[in-house]
C-alpha cells in the first residue's frame, strides 16, 4: 500500500513545528494548499468518526473488522474512507492475516494540533 506523504506534515526535523499557529500569523498560499487535503479528509463525517474511533481504540490500533460495524455503510465504502485518511497522511495500516489494523500517525496529529493551538497556549 502506498501513501502520499504531505511535506508540510513530515518535516526533516520531527521536533520542528510545521508552521506557526493560525492565531499568530496567516498561512502562506503553499502551506494552505498543502494542508487543505488533510482538512478535507477530516471534513467528511464518516472519516472524522473513523479517525476518532481509531484514536480512541485500546492500544491505539483498530481492526477494520471493528470499524465497519460502527457504520451503516458497506465495507468497500469504509475501505475508501480509510484510504483517503491514509493518503492524507493521517493514519497508517498493516495487514495481519485476514484483517487490516489502523493507527494514527502521531507526527501528523501533533503538527495539526500545533497549527490549531492558540498563540497564547503555544508559548
């Protein structure tokens, strides 16, 4: 499985923030263009719930078999939404036998959190 890496969310120095909090200074056009697909991926209610279910799963990983039962959509639809989250660089996965397990990518989540943290809280 290949995933599209988002350069802004994957800096060379993992300790470096991706960008200043929005409350401190506006995003550049390039930063906004890079971040838009990430926010677009989270803007769908099913994907946002999937992201939340994965984040709140015991051990930080969720089996696709447990995710599909939480929705009234088909398994291929769930797979599509999980692929969008993977391509946005928000989750990753691994096949274990018959099932696929998903987890959040902590660096991506930390970078989004830093972006959305008010300037006063970031100091």
